[in-house]
C-alpha cells in the first residue's frame, strides 16, 4: 500500500475522531439547533381543561356558602386578558362557558350573557363584565352575582384568577386561583382571534 495513501487515511481518521469528541459550549437548547446535542426539548402536556374548570367552579361555590344559594341568579362571563381587560381569546370565552356549565349542573340559575341586551358586548372579543363596570350598569334585576376573572400567560403556564362578585356592590364573595400548563391545545386557544369580529 502506498505510504501517501496510508498517511491520508490516518489523517482523515484523526480528523473524524477529533470532531466527534469536540466539546460544544452553551446550553443544550442551543446545541440542538447546531446538531451537537441529541437532547429533545421537553413537550408540555395539556391539563384537562374541562376538569380544571369544573374544579375551579366547585371551589368558588364552596367558598361562597351560605351566601350563594340555588335561588341566586348568576351571570358567568368570559375571562379577560389581565393586560387588556377589554380583550379575551377563545381560551377566555371557553373557560367562561365551562364555568357556566358547571354552575348549571349544580342547580344554580345562570343568566345567558349572549342574549341579554343590558350586557356590554365588545366586538370581536365576546361578552364579559369586570368589577369596575358593574356600578355603571346599575340595574341588577337580571343577575344577583357575577362570575368573572382574568388570565395571564407566562413562559410555560397560564395563571387564572376567578371571582364571584356581588353585582351591585362589586364586593368579592369568593375567589379561586390556579395555573394550567401551556400545552399545544392551550396555546392554540390563547392565540388572538383576528378573524372574529
């Protein structure tokens, strides 16, 4: 075998070994992009949104005893973005619907916000009431209390705070706070709905 060929084979072998052993700097997240790290980014799993909404409603009802009774008329609103209280998303609207469903299952009188002309309807964003708007609305003949709240989106979870408010005084009757992981389904629901006007 030619000495030059042997030299080239050895040189290529050393270069290949050297590349495979080189140490990469930076976090693994960075090295995944450069194919230097086989670590897979952790996939965040969604919680069961219906189950967590029902649990939240149950906690609100439990804390409101004995003020909240089967005769109490409730308005359950969409849940608003904490950074813009006049805005919500599919997530906020769905959460409101699920809370209303649970209160109805438990025998409470729930006023359907969509069909009430007294409720301020905000185009594209859906219907909801916040505590500062209750006094402006005045007439509470169609609801004794309001279930409302806000959500805030963080890096890997969404923070949700819910309250039952006295309609006329805005006094908090009960409250409940919890978090949800931002899995793919939750993130999809949190996207801005530009198509809905």
